[in-house]
């Protein structure tokens, strides 16, 4: 089992560019999450998905889009990158999404927008 | 005011010391997680608590639901325990979504 994988590990974007952060899990988990972690701040939920074809907004969704066409993959799209999106992005997954079970985190993608 | 407060923010200890990290929260919760973020950035789940106490090796986590407080203890601390420890309650209102504390950065010196 690879667990939760994320690509790329690090990326520099210019303001206004677009990119997709990839996330995949091989644990057959139903729930997947995208978080961002800013320096000195707690993780914030961007979007989550309860299964293929179903996504919902979290606390900080503006500037991002997601899709979930398969159970395994949950890409995060930045359409017009802004310096405020400089952050470390973590993808996570869990089986049932009850909150009373382990969430498994990917290694993170460090994004710098200049 | 943050829904989740952790203390201390930073902690330096000598190897072998007993460590306590505290977490207070203001929301009603169904459960609380403790996470460990390694210096390289990876995050792993340590505990999930909904009541009482749990122990895993040298780590002990306790929760008092009435007082809205949880603690993470590390006995006989070791330099490999150096990491950021994050408290993450699950709000009753949001169901499966975490609130996250800002973390406690622990450095254990040999």
C-alpha cells in the first residue's frame, strides 16, 4: 500500500497561472480531503468528498476547484494563482468520514506563488 | 477567538523528561484527534479520543469532555519525539470535519 500520495512535492507558480495538485489513495477510502497549512496557522479544510462524484466546500474554498471522478483520485485545481495561495497543501483520506476514525495524510505539496 | 487553543506553543525539553501538551476547545465535540507532524512535514494520526484516556507506548492522551480539555503526555522523552503536535477536535455541528489547533513545537535535546 502506498497510502496517500501527492504530486508534485514542490512548485513555484507565477501570479495568474493555473495548476492541478494531484492526490491519490489506494486504501479504498470513501472520504477524501484537501487542507492548506499556512505558517503559524492550523490546517484549514478547502474541499472534501464523500465519494466519487460528490464534493463539498470546506472552510476556505475560494480560488480552488475539485473533482472526484474515481474513488482513488481527488485533484485540486488552482485556476488563477495568487500570492495568498502560497501554502503547504495536504490531501487526506478516511474510510467512513465519521470523525471517529483515523485520517491518513499525504506528504504535502509546497506551493509558492510569486 | 480560536475554537482550539494549544499550550505551550513551543517546548524544549531534555531527553528523558516528562512532557505535557495541553489543548482547550470551545465547541461541542464528538471526538478529538492528536496528530504528529514530523520535521519533514508528514502528518500522522496518534490518537482518537471520545472519552477517558488512551496509551500507546510512551504516549498518553486524556480528555475531559465537561472541561473541554485534552492533554498529550510523553514519558521518557527522546530526540525522535521532536515534532509538532496538533490537537484536532471534531465538532458535533460539522460531523466529520476537524478543527485544528496551531500546534505545539517540541524539541527534545539529547
